[in-house]
């Protein structure tokens, strides 16, 4: 019910030709499931009865439903009842024969012979199967059609209907009613009575099916998938399968499996239970092997395979191999059996190498075990990691502080814990790079931090990755080094290190293993978050629902067929990716109003937040598993990732935009790109207002009296008169440009040129020409000499905005200018002296950029002579009222209207907001508020962000003229509470809508005498 099912008792399941799943419930109607949402229908919607026991589709695409009170048909989005005279209780049996006729089983009535109904496309006929009668009535529970077109009907007997009439094949008493029938491709018929399983051969001879001791005889439901595998559901909640040779247990649920068993078109097995809702088993993608399939333990700590050979799986209980048919336990030597297997590696000579808990090291050729190193080699410490190098030597290591070693036929080297300064001895992972170097990561940062690389002679510490325990290492096809730690993934591409963690979509930061598919996709095993997959664009997550231990991943590998294998805390998992595209559409655009997203959407630039509502679907899984990859062309360059179905953008500048989105499923199948064109038109009042404000702010000052703003003003005054280089730091929209202008205006250069260069907007190939100029003929298109910004700013100030976006090659030339006070035009050979003060600004973390190699360290120190950090607005909220009054006064004056009053509630909403866009966002927000409010007071509903925009305007008619502010506020809050039904907490509560903390709202209600305690909060 949590997922949308109205009833946990499932009677039948059916997939229609559109791929929709129809679920009949015991007494809550029928549910239609599109892979994302459950929609339920009952008698109120036109169904004949609320108990739905059989569902079938006719040749015209109409859905027929046998219910507890008669027969219904679903046509063109509505239900209609078929008139059959007296009400009948239709049971579970229904089918469509080769002529397109529909058959329906009926509950028996005392003293009435068994019968069914048949619809021939025009009328519904009653067909009696025999003359037999019973005191309790003879019901028909299931009906199926075989490959020859014969109709098989089961109840207290098995009947066959063909061109020669009706034949009773076998008869049972009321204690052994047939519950399920399954025709097979070979012409045989399987059926079950809930006590025994039977087979009818081509000669219509009935035989018992021997299921073995492991399968109980309480099978009640049968189904077959497209591959011919038979699926069997038992009353005790166990799902079995039969592949033509053996029966095996697949999964179990803590509920009675009833007659709802269905194999859909993509191979999933849907299981209806009697009391625990609906389950499905993805037989085409996921298989879990556990002790009941032959494993010695469900905790598989290491797996290995060479070529197309068997999968070897190690656990504390021993070693098994799986040849894709059966699991075989391998008999271990007594010593190894006692010690336990802890690490595996398949080598190029097709041997398996095993580490033990006591530090011994073994070789296995498929027949015999040979101990090559005794436990004394690593001080009897567990060998947890085993790798083969390019020469065929086998490296092994312990994560318990005993060091590591290397074995070859000629010699054995052991690197003990004596030289702890040279290399780590608590080895969390080993990896052999393509150049033959051995990488090792420390599992204990407290004793030895980071990575170490060994070139055969010397050990070198790799200091770029530190501070976390290294648990896994892997070299990708592009030779990048992937480092799994307890804080996420670090990726070293040979020049810089990048990071992936939960903020980027990683399911769990504790990373245990890696492997890679031939198409480049990296699988990342995590301890508790399942397996993440990464293709360089999107990170997705594979998790086994209902199997917590199966999401604790110890080891992963990909075989040559592309199948993913994982050693987990709850068995050996086999996962086969599918290649089926998902689908996505932009359902709505919300920008003040709601717009259908089928064509171009146009709105004014006065609109605040713009939201895109996404609707994704996948044939393979629920939409909640999809990741959405999106971007807004014209606003941003790169793509972003989210699992949310709503994407929000702040107020957009006038212009043309294109919103693009793709849905990506767990197998990293991408949908086609869905697009919607956005046209943002400029409000003429805003255009004029912005021009006036730009003129006013060019020589303006910081507004505010907070301690941080006072400190900024002091710093600007102190540095303005010097010629020192200044670096202005701060988030976008904080007023960095205002600080730069103030420094220039306060200097002796105030009457000299002031030039601004936005380093993020200049084309990369034209950067040097823009800054330093070029000579004629310096490059294609350079038809004349051009002076660069540095020459034009001589004796004045140059403002390098977003200096963090400056290309590395241009950084070198800028460093030369700062050092030599001279530039050289592109294509020129003579230095040109310049006298320019440089002020730079950025919203990037330049220290981080230096560490990643994206920004020169020496240039950073040259620019960072005097740093001034402009704080974000959320850190100086006490300035918001002054800023708000300033902006409102400016806007109203420009619009030639009376300055509107900003209501206290609106001010509190402004103060409670975090302002990710800082002062610039506040400015744009109040532009819109002034226009919407006119000369009335600015209220919370005029503010286009946060919770207030979700609340319909609370009208205040009937005030009878001017009233005291407290009375106005009291009436306003009463009406807000009336709108929320008295609810204060939650997303539909008054506190959320007003942008206040619940405790703050309660305090204000108490002060004003607003009754609220009787309301539900």
C-alpha cells in the first residue's frame, strides 16, 4: 500500500499488449501499473465488482475482467458491465483461444453442473462441461489454450475442449481442486492441485511430476517465460523454477503466494501474495546464488575468473566454482580448509592463486593445490589482496599491518613492516599499472597516509590522495587510476585528481572494489549501497531490493559476455544488463503559470523561479530508479544529474533557451533527448530600471551596517591608495565588481582608464589577443594591429573578472606581465611596457584549483597579495532590510510610483531565505515584487522563491479601511491557517508556506492571540 496498491491480497496479474500490468485485488478493485504509478479502479468507476479474479485482453485491445459480481469490459478509458442475467461470481480462469474467443471460469453453485462462459465477439454463451453435480458446486478455476488450439479447463477435474467436443481427462474430489494449468510448447500440459504436480502427455495420459525432495507439494500457481523456464509459486511463500532439467528454489517471501503469477514481456516474474502485496523477480537481469544452490556460505568475499572459465568464489567456509550450470564445492587441503580462503586471483596461465587467513599463499591448477608460501612469510597475517603483474609474478598483501610480497617461480620477495617510512604495511589494495608499476594504498592513514608506487627499485609516495583509508585500486582502459576509499572515489588521470562521492550520485562513500566493461563503463562496489556504474557522464546504482546483505559488495568482476558478478554479504549475484531504452518527457513548465511543454513556452523576465516537471518511464523498472541528465542551453554549458522529477532554475534573463533532458536507467541506457524551447521576454519597465541602476551603482557603495560590511569598507579604503594587486573573492552576486570599482575610485588612478575583462566569456583561442593585443597577420583573420586590454588600460586599472577561468597558457603570459610590467602582442617580438594596476576576482576556490593543477601556484601567489573576501548575503542577513529598502526605493523612483511598504512578514521571508544568488538575486526578486505589488504593501506572496510561491494569495477584502498593523497581521495569519486547515508543520503547513520556523510562527500566533492549538499541527 505504501507504493500505491490499495489491497495487499492479490488475486490475478495480467500484462496487456501495451506493457501495462493489470492487478486484480481481493476486494479493492483492479490496479493498472505503468511501471511507475499504480492507478486503482473500483465499482465507483464502473467495475461490476470490487473483487477481480481474472483479466484477459481481446483482439480489439479491450480488457475483460471477471469480478465477484459479474463481468466487466474496459473500453476507451471507461468500464462497462456485461449483462449476463443473474449475477455470477467469475473465478480465476480466463483465456483467449485461437479464434479470438474469450473464456471465463465460473464459481460452482450447489446442484449445478460445471460451466464456463464464452464470448464470441457478439454474444456471451453458457457452456456446460459435464452432467456432474455436487452439493457444494463444481467451480472452474483456470482456463488455458495449448499450441494446438485446444482449451483446457481445470476445477474438480481437468477438461479439454476441441473440435470434437468436451472430454474430461481426470476427475478429483472437492479436496483436490485444480488451481493452475500450464500448456507447454512440446504439447504437454502441466497442472497443479495445490497438493501435487501433474503432467498430461500428448496422448492425454496423466502422470505425476517428480519435483524432488527440495520442492514441497503445495505448488498453487504455474507460469512460463519466453525462454521456456517454468515458474512455480507455493503456498508457503517460495518461488521455484524448472529449466528443463532440475527444480531449484529462486526466492522466498514472508507471505502466501496465491494464484497471481505472471511472466511479462521482458522476462520479469510478477508474484501476487495473499496479504503482502506484489513482488517481482527480475529473472533476466538478477540471479542470486546462495547456500541452497550450493554455496558454502552466503558471505562471498572474493571472486575470480580467467577467460571464459568458471567463476571461483571464496568465503570463510571455503571455495566453490560455478560453470554456468551448477555450483561445485572444491575440496581444499586440510591446512587451507582450517585457515580459510581470503583472497583470489586468476592468472594468465589459467591458475587460481589463493591467500589465507593465516598468511599462507596457494596455487591451484584446477586439480591440485600447492602451498608456495607459508604463513610465516607475512607473520601469519591474513592475505586480503592478490594481483598478477605484467611478468606473471603474483603480488599479495595484508591489510593487517604485515606488509606485502611478490612470488615468481625464480624467487619470492617479502616486504615486511620494517621500512614503514618507505611504504605502507597496512595494505588496503594493490594494483598493477599498464607501465608495470605496482600501486599500493594504505588501509591505515594513521600509520602511513595515501598511496605508494613501486617501480621495481624505489618506492615513491603519491601525496595527491591523502586522509582516507584506501580499500580498492583499479586501472581503467584509459590508464586512469581509480582509488576506492572510505570517503568515496578518487580518479588520477596522470595529471590531476578528481573525486566522486555521494554528492555526485555515489550510493555509498565506502568503496570496496572496481571492474570495467569492454564499453568503458566502470562498476564500483560499495559496502551497503550496492553497485554503482559510471560512464563518465552519469552515475547510476544497482541495488537488490529486499536483500540488505546483497548490497554489501566485497568484490566485482565482468565476464566476457558482459555479465556482472558480485561477491556480496548475501550470496553470489549475477547481473545481466539489458539494452532497452527508457523514455522521458517534460510534462510541464511552471513559470508563474503552468504550461504544457509540447511547444515553445514564453514568459516575462519578471517571473522568479522556473521549474521543469519531468516524467520518465522504463520498460525495465520503476521510474524512481531513473536518473535524469539535463541542461538549460543559454544558461549553462555542462549537463547535470538528478533523481528528482522537478528541476528548478532561478529568474532567467531575457533571451532564448532550450531545456534538454534524458532519462538514464540502472543499465545506463539513455532515452532520446526531450527538449522544450523557452523564450524569456524583457519587461520594458525592468529594462529601463536596470539601465538606471547600472548608472547609479557604477559609483555606488556597499549597503549595510553589519560588522562584515564595515570590515570590507575599511579594507577597500586601506588598499585603494596603493598600487598592490588585489584579489577579490566571493560567491556569484555578492558584489565583487562593486568592491573593485570602489578600489579604483578611491585610488590615484580614478581619472585614468578602468577596463573589465570577463575571463569566462572570452573564447579560449582569442584570450591572448584580447588581453595583450596582436600584430597584423599574427593569425588567420588578424587583418590589422589590435591593442589589447593591458595597453588600453595603461596608467589605469584592469579588472580580471572570473580569473579562475583563465586558460593555463594565458596564465603564464599574465604572470610574466605581473613580474615584468611589460606585455608582448601576439605575433610581436618587442616588449611593451605598461603601467597597470591589476585587480582580479573569482567565485572559485583557487587553492583547490592549484591543487588540481588547473591554476598556476606562482600566479596565485602573485594575485593574492591582498585578498578581500566579500561575504555571501546569508552571512550578513542583518543587512537585508537596508538592502531591500534601498532596492525598493530605487525601483519605485524609476517606475514613477509611490514607494511600497515592505510588510514585516515579507521581510521575515527575505531574511529566512538563504539567497544562493546573493545580492543580485535579492535585487531581481525585489524588482518583481515592486511590479506585482504596485503601490500596495509588498507581501510574502509577491516574493517569487521558496515556500511562499506555493501558497495562493490570501485575499484581505473586508478590512474596512486602515487598521493597526497587528490586527492586519492577525487576520492574515488566521486566513493562512484557514488555507492550511490549521496545519503548521510539514510542506503543506503554514510555517513552511510563510517561510518561518514552526516555533517562530507559534510564538507570533500566541502574541497576536490567534487560536491554533485545537488545530491539527
